[in-house]
């Protein structure tokens, strides 16, 4: 008999990758990436950016878009099932809440893998004539994955605790906007004490600072260890939050 | 004798670019803060002074900046469209012995060897008056190549769009 976790994960990833709605989301994300890429060559200001800076910018955008996709998928995972009336049958099935959450997490992971693969041609297109392209591809996987999946797990937890998709989605998006603010504010954030503290504990900042450090400054993994810890703590905390929330699920 | 006269005249003109019947004297200096070895994307600034050293007021003074690429095989005047938003200044009257200082900022868009020069005319003088030129070299910087971006930017969404259309028609049984 197939493991229920794999069954749920397969159903979740199938809905994303094989349904018309899922592919349309991926199309929308690819259009955002394309517009950004075209701006990079057509805009005078952007086209004069150093190649490494452009790769860093694309990596940050991929992380933000992946997180956005994770927020939408995570929110839909439980609250969406509840609104569609399919949560009861799922809970009555011979699976534990933990298995349901792990299956949903599997779907999230599949969504991010597709998103990551979709971003690679863009990273190659902007970075192949510059420095540290291989590092960009590896570190995008290494640091963006816990950040993106963390957002997804956090929203799975949220959607288990609140009644409506809208509430969960809004909370998820506000959290994403808060944590992803360094993408817009850049280094100016680190000029104040609060900004430095926020930067030190924010997983999104950790990923962005790593991309900067590796791609632009050519620094090694050893320099990134504390940042990797921040992103992994985020991943584990949100995963525990999702598991715990599923046990306290509101029908 | 004539050849010697012409040579002397040419040398004098070369040594002092201000011709005897020029009403305006134009100087041109690079900003001290300019990078010593500029590269694409850097900003340069030039300062010029346009002085009326004739015995009459100059009317309708127009001064403008020109940029010329001088790389072998690529000699050409450069369209300043992307390089500078500050391409010319005008003065309705420039009184005798008065001068006007002008700052010319410039963004370096392409690598190469360049000469920059300020030219000016007024209503009374029948020829263009120019400053001495300043040469500078712009270093290449690795930037994004549009040749790779375009296929990806149009190709990836197109593939997904084809996938969506194919799925839709497959469900309707058109592709079997």
C-alpha cells in the first residue's frame, strides 16, 4: 500500500503541475521574470549594472516569487480544502494529521522545485557572461529553499488555524511583505540598530545577504554559516508550527 | 615663404585655439573628482567657462557639448541621448568681459576612446567657437547581454502558453 504522505503529496503537486490553474500560475511567474529580464537590457540605468549585481537581483526576485507561490499554495492547503468542503473527507480518511501536513509539505516542495527549475534559464541568461554563475545556481537552491518552504509551511499552519482563505492569505502576504522588505530597502535597512537586529534574524535577509556575499563578493560557504542557520531555524520553526496547527485544526 | 607663414599660423592656432576674431573664449576642465580610470556606468563631470572677451555684448549665445568616439575604425560623433540630459545652455546676452560657468555631467554608456568639446555660437559671429578638447577612455564592464535574455524572456512563457493550449485542446479531443 502506498504511503499516505506520498499520495497526498502527489495529489498536491499534481494540482499545481498538471492542472490548468497551476500552469497559469507558473506562466504568470515566468512573465514577471521575463519583464524583469527585459527591463535589465532595455532600461539604461539597469543595463549598466554590473553583471554580478544583476544576478543578485534576479536571485532575490526568484526567492520573492517562490515565497509568493508558497504563500498562495500554503494558504490553500487547509483553508482551501475547508472552503471547498473537502476537508472533512480528508480528516475522516485513515491518515493522521501529521501525515496530512507532511503530504501538503511535499506538494509545496514540488511547487518550489518547478519554480526553481523555471528560474534557471533566467539566471543563466543574465549571469553567463559574468562571475559566479555556478555559485548562484547552487546558493539559490541552498538558501532560497528553506526560506520559500518556510513561508509555505507557515501558511499551512495559518490556514489550519483560521476559518477563511482570505484571512490566512492576507496574514501570509503581510508576513511576506515584512520579511521581504530588505529586497526593496537594500543596505539602508542595516544603518539603524533595529534594522541590524531585523536583518540578523530575518531569514529573507539571510538569503539576500548570502547572495550578495557569494555572487558579488565571491565569499565562501564558511562565511555564510550563521545565515544558513537562520534560514534552517525558520524552516524547522514553521514546519513545527504547521504540524502543531494541524493538531488544533478548526473545522 | 608662404608655407612657413601657413605653418606658423597653424602652430599658433593649435597652441591657442581661440582665434583672433572669436568673441567668446571657452575653457573646459574635467572635474577633479572624476574617476582616474572610468568604466561604463560611471559619471564624469566637466566644467567650462564661456567668456565674452570682445568689445561688444554677445547676443543669443548658445553653447553645447559634443562627444566624439575616436577608436580606430569606430570614429563617429556620439548621440548624447543616454549620456547626458544637459546638452546645451543659452544666454540671451553675455555682456562684455562677463563669463558664464557651465557644468556638464555625463554618464558613460559605452566603452571606448572619446573626445569631448564645448562649442558655442552667438548672433554676431559668423563661425563656431570651440573649447580645447578633453580626451578620456571608458573601460568595458561586464553587463547583461541582450542576446541571451531575449530568447529566454520570450521562450519560457511561450512554452508554458503552448502547454496550456495543448492541454485545453487535448481535453477537447482535438489532439487525440
